[in-house]
């Protein structure tokens, strides 16, 4: 059993607080004046630290909350919406609910990729099990620079290893994700982690403190100096000075987190808890401030009781530490011993460090001396934390990129070579090198492994399953932020539908540059507006997420990247559908229209070296009709495979459909396309709202009749079979060649 810290600080001399010191903490003149007004005096050094982390962008959402409030948050399945708890919660029937959320760990991963990524996974898992839910799956969305850059290869390898090691050791399957490589992410990679959990309706927990005199306990790992000011570090741009902030990156221990999971769920199920909050960003500060503000009460804590793993830690350091694998518990008075016994059984700390009060103050003591006394409500989102409406100006670059004329692009001479280069492009090529490092089968609920349109996890004890996916094409958002935001939601929904699921809700991780730059803020507002447009059409409310600003370095900002995490419900596991062709002789259909749009396409970037044009058009109502037709056809048993047309266009989609779940078992296809436009536009354009499906010959007439009855565009384009992918007289490639370029490109680069 761990013991509490024994070393005490006899004399603590805190620096005198001034405006200069406040600015060093990221607090503006205006904010410092507001702090003086709230307190009616000059803050102590510990109080300054508390305000600096709680009013940082990472914790307060001060530059984004006004825009986020425009997103649709309500729906018939929503049990806990955005901002209500640690994660969103939706009803899936039979007394079960799903908790799910996505968050960023971008800045830590840029400095220390292994621990940055690992603790990103650990943090999002804690958000799920503090809800009382047992995690059943992890996902991720990653962005890096070019793999020609040795530093990028180092970041990529260690981020993947950090994700894999933490998830594998914790015992949660990592089942899906996406990875893009663009030069703008060279200095500032994006590492977004998502987790999904299952909980019975009557076993959910809340992040709230209430009940005067109820004990406040800290449980889990000891507290150290790792991660101090991690929240403020995540609220500034990456620069050369960032390397010196390596101590701001937290250190994770997945084995301890596994123990914490079991102890936490047991404590919640005991009925002895009032509330529980994860110690993530801003650690003890955030958890105590948010729970007391939510419960409209106060919390008083004595820091000399906090178990420490480092000597001579000051109150400032203890309050701001972001040491991992810790929780704050509000326990029903008289049940402290029972809770302590639960955590002792799992060899974890469970120490009473304070109590709930009725004065709405966060009061921090050390050896009886008060080091901080702040109204809890003044620290949190929706309370006294500042809210800003930033200037937004349409970026000038849009006029230049959108003036692009596709007809000026030279037509390729060899379409086989184009397809090979696209299949080998790291943005399109198989990510097997990545997901083979992840345990995707632990807990034995994984139905569809990584590699299909979305992952599918069965819900034990029911006939249901969940489909889940992360998605965003940052290049589209860069070229047209509103339309790019719409497409991010639409494509994620399309992937879920292709797996046999009906989209239910989304979480989001909004990765953008410095919000104080009007062009960046315009991108943010427009992208969120596009997401809102799409979510309303698809009836997928936003249940929570994360905003990550300041994703830029001295050289450039990242593409605006509003990553979508989509959850879909499969009512009958027999309806699970995968992307690859199933049987020789099956008929191949294209659902949707070809428009040959190459703006922002992988074809334009890889073959012609340009990121120009407008994002593809999207009619959200038409997109939904295509998706619901596909869903209906799957439920009726008409479709054997379904794969959405996205990066690389129709030719790449067809090539991917030829590649089976198992290696070296690829099957060919003969495709006959109507030549209504330039072949390169038809083959590699990224027009939206298209899905390639395969159907048994006996069901093909039923599928076309269903499409006609619903007014859906559908065309028979070929048959499955043979050992070549043949598309008109443009492309003829042996499937072993297709597989070689697609499966082994990244593996060869990284070896």
C-alpha cells in the first residue's frame, strides 16, 4: 500500500504577484483586471496559477464557446449533451448507453511524441470511465508532415508506439482512425484520441460536488511535477522555446490506469459516491473547481494530505500538476472507509484531502495556511471565465486558390502509373504498418477490424453493434472552410452507413491556428457553421469534444482540421457490411453522380503538385438520401459490400474494393464507365455522395428498382472477377500489383 508524502515544507515563500508576472502566465491586462475585481485584492501566486490554467484556452474555451453554442446538441437519443459531463452519452436501447468523446494532445506530442500520444489515450479513457462506462474501443486521428522528413518519421513512429503501448497495456482495442501527411503539419502534428464505452443507464456517474461536509478524496497515482502548466502550454503556438517545455508533457502508466478503471467502476457501483471527476488538464485545480461550480457549492482542500512522489512540492505545483491516472471523488459522508478499501484492494491511493462547503469557494490550504480562496464559479466555462468574440476576416489566399481552372491541368499519358502513384501515396496507402502495432481484438468484441470503412464493435448480451469512425479532409477545409466542415461530417456518416449502421451522434476535435489572427478565426467560424449544417441534416447531435487552437509554428499554421468522431448503431449484427468485393460474378454498382471534381484532390496534389481549386460540391439533402438508400438496401440484404468514394476518387475506391481482408487474396474487377468527361477527372475526381456497392446477380434488379423508387442515381459499372482491375481501356493492372503498391508503401518507407 502506498503511503502519503512525509516531507513537509516549513517555509513557503511565494513570489509577489504583479501584472508582469500575470502576463508571463498568459493572462492579459484585461483578464488581470478582472481577477483583481473578482478577488477584491491582489492574487497570491497559487491563485495566479489557478486562474492562468482555468482561463487558458484549453480549459475555458474563451475564444470558441460562443461559436460552439451554435452547434445542434439535442436529439432523441442524447442523455448527456455537450458540456454536461466528461463525455457525451447516448441511449442505444435495452437499458444501455454509450459514452464517447474525442480530444487533442497535439502540443505534447510535438515535443515528446511517445508520452504525448500515450497520455492523450489515457486521458480520453478516463473521461469515459468517470462516466461509469467501461471502455470498449479506442480510435485516433493523426496528422504529420511529409515522411521524407526524418524528424516527421521520428514523430510518426513514436506517436504510433505511444498509442499502441498505452492502449494495448490498458486492454482496450484500438479499432479505427485516419492518418494524413501534409507539409503544414511538419512542426505541429495533430494527435486526436477518441474512446467509446458502454454503461447501464442506472450506473452512470456525474462530475459534481454537493452535500456540505461530504469528504473530498484523491485516488489513484501519486502527484508529481509532470505536466505543470500543460493546459497553458497547449494554449500557445509551437516555437523553438517549446522544446524547453518538455517537463510540461505528462508521463503515463497504463497498468496503473487499468487498476484505476476497475477501482473507479467498483466505487461508482457501490452507490457511495456523490460525484467523480478525472484529473486531466489543470489537474486538481480543474477537477475541484468544476465539480464545486457545477454543484453550486464550495470545496476546501488541505494539500499537505495529497500523496506526492517528489520532495518539496509547493501548493502552486500540487494544484497545477497534471500527473496522470488520478481522480477526485466526492464521497457520501460516513462511507470513506468503504471507498478506501475498494482502492486499497487495487493497490491505489484513496486519501481524504478536503470537504464540501456551502460557500461556493475553492479554498486551498497547506498545513492550515490558506494559499488560495477563489469563487469556484469564477473559474469555469459559463461562470466567470472570459468569453471573447474575435474578429473574423476571409483569408486572401482563397481568391488565389479558388481561381484554379481544372481544364489547364495536363492530361496524363499513362493512367496505370497515376493509379500506382496514388495507391502508394501515404494519404491513401494502407495504414497496416500502424494498426498492426495496435491490439484490435482484445476483449473479443471487434467485428470489423481496421481497414474497412468503419470499425464495428458488438455489444455483448445483445444483437446490437456500434460502428465508429474518425474523419476530416483538412485540405478541403483549407480551400473552403464551410463546405469542408460539411464534408467532414458527411463523409464520416457515409463511412458509418457503409458498415451497416445508422448515424446517431458525433463528437469533434477542432484543430485550428491562433484565434487572435482574424483569418484563422474566420476559418474556425465557417468550419463550425458547415458542421452544424450537416449535423442538422443527418440528425447527428454534437455530444461533446475539444477545441485545440494555436496549432501553428513560426513557419505556418496547420490546415483547419475539424476532426469528426461519428457513432452509428447497428440494430442487428447480421447487417454488418465491409468494403471489399465478396464473390466472383457479383455486379458492381455506383450510387450517386460523377462530376469529375479535382479541386483539393489527392490526384492534383500527388500528380500535379498543387493544392488548389474549391472543395467538391455537396448537396447535404442529396447526400442523406444516398446514405439512407444504401442503409435501406443493406438492411434488406441486397448489398454484399459497400465502400464510399473519397480520397483518390473512383479508381482508387475500386482498387481498394479488390483487396480482401486477408492478404494475397485480392480479386479483380472489370469496369465499364460511361466516358462523359476527361478520363482523369472521371477516374480520380473526388465528387461527394458516391458509394461503390457489389450485389449478387440475383439481387441486382431489386437494388435498381429500390433506387428508382427513391429517386437515387445508380449505374451498373462492372463485375467482380479475374486477376486484374480493368477500367475501360485506361487502366489494366494485376491485383497483385495493386496490392503491392497499396499495402506496403508506408511499411517500406518506415523500414
